[in-house]
C-alpha cells in the first residue's frame, strides 16, 4: 500500500509563546521515522510530511496527498497539536475520501473520544504503533488488530492492548531519508555543532511515579532499551549516510543504569567515533564518575528536570529527588566540563508566590548554563490532572494551549493569571540578564558561528522575558 504519515505544524509560538521568529527549533519526529521504516521494510511505500518545517496550508497539504495517491493517511498527534491534526484529517476526508488513522501520545490518552467526536477518523492506534499499523494495513483493515480502536455499525471496537516490544534491537534503525535533514536545526542553546540529529535508545520509564508524566499513568510502560552495540550501529549509520556530527538523545532519562552508559561510552572510545552528544537525566541517577566518563566520550550538555526549589512541592509531584541531589548533579556535571540545562515548573499545585521566588533563587544559586521556567500543565490522563482539579483551577481546556508555555492552571496560591505570567517573565530576566551570566557566555565565543548562535539565543530569551 501507499501511505502518507503527517506530523502537524507546531511552530515556536505554539510551543513557547515566543513571537520572535527564528528559523530553527526542530528535529525530526522519530516516531514517524520508526513507523515509516517498518512499513517500507514490509514492502509498503511511505512518505512523511513534517509540517514543523514545511509550512503548508490545508489546501497545499491536500495537493501533496493527492499527488501521491495514498491508500491511507496516518496523523501523529501530541496534546497541543491535536486540534490541528484533527483539522487536517477532516479536510483530507472531505476532499479525498482517504482512510484516516490517528496515533501518537494524545491518541493513546483519548482513543474513544476521538472516534466518538470525529466520524471522519477511521482508526485510532494506541501504544507502540509500528506493528499495530503494519498488521492493520496488511489485513486490509481488519478490525480485530490489537492496539487498534475502530467502529462498526456505530459501535466502538477494541481488540485489546498490544504487548510491548520487549527486544528493541529487533526494530530497524529509523531512516532519516524521509526528511529534508538540512531543515532541522535546534534552538541555539541546544546544539554544539552542525549537522545534528536526534536518537532514542529506550522506551518506557525506569521510575514512572512523577504525577505530571504520561509514563506514570495508564500509558506507562516497562522500561526497555536497545543494546549499546545497537546504539553504536545507529550512530555509525548517521555519520556515514548524513555526515552527522552531533546527536541529541531524546530519552527522558539517558543516564539510567550506569552499566549501559559505561559500556556505551567505552564503545565510542574503542571504535574511535568522534561525535558530540547531549542527553536528559534525573539528578539522582548521576554521579561524578559517570559524568566524567560521559564528558570524555563527547557529552557536552545535559538536561535535568529540576522542577522546583521547594522540597515539599517536589514530594507532592512524586519526583523523588532532593534539592541537595540537584545541587550535586549540577556541580558534578560542570566540574566534568558538561554544560547544564535545567527545567523548572511554575504554578505547581500548592505553590505560592513566595515558593515561586524560592525556585527562581534556587536556579540563580545553581548558576545553570541555560534554564526553562515552564507553566505547570496538567495533561489529561496524568495524576497531576486530578491534583490540579483539587488544589486550584484548570482555567483553560483548549488543548492547543497545552504546551507548558501557556497558563492553563492557576493554583490557589496565586491571585491571577497576570501575576503568574509576571513572575515567569521576571524569572527569565533575572536569570539571563545578569552581568555574571553574560560575561560567562561572552568568554565562550570562539568564532562567527558562535556569535550568530548567541545572538539568536539572546533574541529568543528577550522573547521569553517580555
């Protein structure tokens, strides 16, 4: 069959509420790359349309689809691009009558709701979609495929959840030739050298208790990981085929299981692979030894979810970290020569203005290299959603605004949305416009590309703080 897979548009203003226009901030949607690769290896013809980097109108999307003449269109949706995905689906069904399959994280949260409210959607796939999608089209759209919601005679049909893929090494390396790779450049503070792309080495969560995360709810899966050898194979492929010089690992917690990380770093060195890389990690999973080893094998940047400078709020969201662990993790990384990005959540349930200021002071005291102050966003299907209903007011049900950069929840400790927005902007101004911070980054400038990158970063920071 011929299949088109679509990732709806999600521009910088959608994601960051930042009206500063810069031509970067994106990496390929790997979920569709995995799916497309599995389909092509099973004799289907696939095209991927990533609307993040291809700004097309509905009619232009329709012309793109019409020219390929697919048998089915698959659309992947996150929470804040769900409505855009549904709009595309309706337009294509009305104009072309093509079969529509919806998948992605948000589809897994509300599959029945999607089918009940949108009669133009034919199927919804939940969970890991590669083999559910493949079996569905191989069976000529049999309604008894596990992991697939459908309808018959007005009734919803679900054959049950599909078993998770235990051995991730069996999934083929996701091809990147579905994408125009030159269009993908992250935000200025998120890369060291170009060209860059992203990778994922694991699925599920090794902790799975944070109230704000899908993995802690009914969507949570057992943690699994590709072998270090398979990760090295993919890096070699990316270097050979796309001349990649840097990898951004998108795992929620890359530094889990030091044995895996140690073996991975050893393989990078023993095979003389020259690659820069960055990753995400929990502060309670790192130590001085592993951070030094990561730095020596090419890691230049690590992203910690620090969330709050108040221990009681960390405990309330089941983060299971301490402020002391955060201090140590930041210091150890910087001593190893790794830059540190940190993320904080403002307006957690139970937070007051005084607590928010304590979080800002904590971020300043840590002297992070880059920071995010995000609005608490209670995604449907998470425990945080229930917490927020009990300890404040969900003031916005428009899923387009569920981006962590727009206010959708107001705790009882705040007087107004304006007060919350003011404290966020004040946080960015205090952090990014300190003389100490500016001088530190000026000293890092080595060439014209660094000047350009820091200039774009400054423009973006100004956009976040005004």
